[in-house]
């Protein structure tokens, strides 16, 4: 049975991208990794896509790297095969970290090992209470590689990162939210509706500001205060240049002159801006 590996539909400004290999619990094979890049190429700069959601078909979000096709079969091809498959997987995780549009991981079920790479790469993460997260690497005799240990340490307190790394223990959605591995956990039957609500909230915001803001959150984490301050001044100036709608001025105008909204309580009306 051949599956589609990755599927995508675009609806009301939201691209719903799915790991679509449910019979293999959405394990990431080299073919799936290549297909993900093709889908990104199709949607990333489309004018009718403002937010991207990454979900999983079936019982898994993703069971991590495909132990047969990603590890065993590429290792059989020698170092060149291993490096190629690493470039392909790390490549789309990196692409996702810096994706042009805001991204939301919608985690429905199993999320193991390598799947923490795209989980971290998505800007926000919402999961089902029933989802299960684990660093199962230790259970089959490796360390969480390919960036996964870095993801665990960046997202979790050290004791939690160490516990999950050394024990391979599973945590459910509520525990993942309590540890801040995800933003929120909701009952499975609310997962898509809640994700849509969050996506719709992002659709209200200035898209240039969203891209610069999400990149800034990732970039400043490795900078000194002075470097970050300088970077943020330059990035705001760059955002002003890229925003042909002059959204910043419009946001001030609607508040100060028109008195039609309050920035403390919500976003200005994008439909009134020029461009
Ligand atoms: N790599 C390759 N094949 C996989 C993977 C995987 N990561 N996960 C599931 N599959 C395959 C199974 O081999 C099985 O194939 P088959 O139908 O041809 O026998 C099919 O998917 C269904 O898997 P089951 O184990 O039967 O599904 P079940 O729902 O009972 O269990 C679970 C799901 C818990 C996710 C289990 O499949 C599992 O433990 N998978 C491995 C998880 C894992 O440790 N991933 C690697 C993390 S480390 C890393 O990514 C670097």
C-alpha cells in the first residue's frame, strides 16, 4: 500500500499540512522528508496562505525517524547515504523553523524522538490530552541526536529534559503542556477547532510583523543583551521597509485618530490599510 506521505489543503488563509503515512505511524522516511519540502515549496509564499498547521493522520503525529528506511537502509548505502538523508530531514526542520508564515504543530497522537525536531520548529504547539510524547532513543540504544537533545534542553527545564532522555518515559498532552513542551493541551475532539481559533487569531495580525517577531524570538535567545537590542532595532527598521502597507503607521492612526480599536485589547483592522 503506498501512502501519499504528506498532504495539504488550503482553506480560509490556513494551510493544513498532514503527515500522511498513518499505516507507519507517520514515521519520517527519506521519501516523506523530500515530499515535505515539495509541499513547502508549493505553499510557503502563496498569497492565500497566512498560517500553516502541521497535523498527523491516524493515531500518530509522527513516530519519529523511520528506523528501517531512514536509518538501516541509508546506512547500508554508506556515509554518503547517511549524510544525504540527514541533509534532507534537517533541511526541512530548518526550513520550518524559519518558515515565512507562522506555524502551529497540532499534535494528535504519538510524537517520538526525531518528531521533536518539527515540533520545536513550529512556532506554537497545541496537542490533544491523549497525545503521547517520548524520547524513545534510549530504548533502542542511541542518544537523542539530530538536534533532539538540543530541542529538549531549549524547551524543558534540565531535570525534565534529563529524565525523559534517560528513561524514555512517555508523557501525555497535559503533562507536555505543564512542562511547556507545547502551549496548550485540549481534549482530542476540540483539537482542530482550538487550532483553527489560534490560527484565526494570527490571521488578524500584520503578517510582516509576525515573520519578524517569530524570527526575533528564536534569534535573540543566543545573543547578549546588547546584541539583541541592536538586532531588534535593525529588524524593526527592516520590517518597516518590507511592510508596504505601512502597518505600523496605520496601527497608530486607527488608535490615536480614528479611535476604532485599542492595541492593548486586539489588533488593528488590516482591511483598512493601504496596499
Ligand atoms: N520507524 C519505522 N517503522 C515504524 C516506526 C518507526 N519509527 N513507527 C512505527 N512503524 C511501523 C511499524 O513497524 C509497523 O509496521 P508494519 O505494519 O509493517 O509492521 C507500523 O508502523 C505500525 O506500527 P505498530 O508498532 O504496529 O503500531 P502501534 O500503534 O501498535 O504502536 C508506536 C505505535 C508506539 C508508535 C510504535 O510503532 C513504536 O514504538 N514506534 C517507534 C517509535 C520510535 O521509537 N521512534 C523512533 C524515535 S528515535 C528517532 O526518531 C531518531
